[in-house]
C-alpha cells in the first residue's frame, strides 16, 4: 500500500466500514490524506449504504463531518452518467459507478473493498484494495 496522493481519496462503502471498525490501514490512509490537506470524497449513495445510526457509528460520523471530507451529492446528471457507465460496462451497481465517476473527475485514489468491480467500471483508476 503506497502513500496516498495529495490528489485525494474516494471512499467506498467497504472503506467506510473498515474505517468504522478501526482498520489500521484505512485509518492510516485517511490520516495521511488529512495531514497532506487532501480532499476525501464520499459519494452520497455510499454514505447511504453504510449509515445506520450516527450515535453508534461515532468514527464514521466524525469522518463524514470532518473538514477535508466532502459528501458528493447524487445529482440528476451524475445519476444519468452512472447509469450510462453501468450500461457500457455491463454492470448494475450504480453506486459503484458513482465512485468510479467521482474518482475519474477528481483524479483521486479509490479506497475500496470491491476493487474488481471498480476496475471493471474504469480500469485506469488508481485503487487501494482494503
């Protein structure tokens, strides 16, 4: 696992779950990104996949509210782009598609537990598998 780039991180559901569970690798990636002032993006659909109770998910709540973290909205344009990408790649997970599109747009590193599906959506992305 290399050091994250200042270009930022995109965190998928698996990364957020690992962070909440205290996974040292994911926490180190997040800390390095914070130390470098890199933006971290959580697509809104990803947050919806993992959010259950902010009072019981204290690490996740703190991360989602941290200054260098941006929750990217699922707009109509993004929804359509995600659907198109799924159609082109023969997949059906539109949330994974929003992760890939956010990473492509921001030139960010994807932190994921679903590397094969993200690679299928965009094989050019830099991916850290957790």
